[in-house]
């Protein structure tokens, strides 16, 4: 898991505090020199990140407290830590939603890089972290287990240059015998120099993991469609 690229994790939305919130925490776009490229990147990120309305009926927007930019990566012990964003990252936008009807929360994160290769590297890091850390610990101490790459449920057609799909379980505290698992779905798609990460987390047991993955994939398709409409 990259994040939280992701799920993304974050403490917002009742998320797990490690990867399932996007690999990044709830942050505004990184600050830096004001350049034409950075201004354009911020515009792309703002126009691509999903609102509650983009997710669909029943979703509610979550307002997050602004914090300093954070970029979470798994260390050698598979615990997510804050690291500095790469210099190639021009802009980042993150938005969160709740879906009370199914006890879910979700996030979309849009990262705009200087190059296509840098966007592909974000996806590659997510894939390699997942293979290296089938069990990890989020920033809030939540255990993320059963992490594994899964095949897509939907066809992205020509929307994405590359895509990665992952699911797993969230464990808070010591679960009692017979406790149903809480699942998450984490998906990343790249298009040009942009990486879009979508995470859907369960606040409590409910839908099966394929339903969560389908929600995440549909959200990713919506974001990538918005990106394509901007000519990216």
C-alpha cells in the first residue's frame, strides 16, 4: 500500500490511520514556488478530485482540518511514516466523503507530477509496498492485514495508462472471536503525469469486499473521466 496512494492512513473520516486513506494524510496541495507549471497542476488537481456529488447519492462531504503536507510510506518494519513529498510532485488535492447508509468512508487523492514517469512510480511503489507488506501498521496504530493485489472488476478502457487494485482488512485493537472483518479497497490509476488514488474503508462490517472494490473502481473511472475532459 502506498499511502492512502491511499486508501489512504488518515485519521479523517474515521479511517484506519495507515494506507486506507490514500497513503497520504488529509492535506492541502504542497506549498512551493509559484510557477506556471505549478498553477496549472493545481487547477488540474482541483478539477479532478471528487466531490460527494461525484460519488453519487447518499454520500456526504467531510470537511478536513488543514495540516502540513504529508506523504506516508511504509518503513522497513512495514509501519507507515511521514516522509517528504518528492520534488517532482507539483500539486495534490484530497477530498473525503462519508456514506452513512452503508457505514463507509472514502477518499480521492489527485497527485500531479512533472513527468509521466513520476506518476507511474507512485503506482509502482503502491504495488511493491503491497507485495513487501501484506501486514502493516497505519499511522494511528491500526493494523492493515491481508493486503493483496486483485484483478479489476470493471473495464477502464482507455481511461488509464496504468492501474493497480488492492484490498485488505482493517483491525483496530484486539478483535474478539467471531468478529466480522472490516475491509478496505485501494485503487490507483495514472493518466499522463497524474496519479489518482481512491480508497473506500468500512467503519464497521457490512458490504463484502467486492462491493467496496466496485465502489472504488467506479469512483476512479469518474475521476479519470474528469481528467480526460481537461485534455490530459
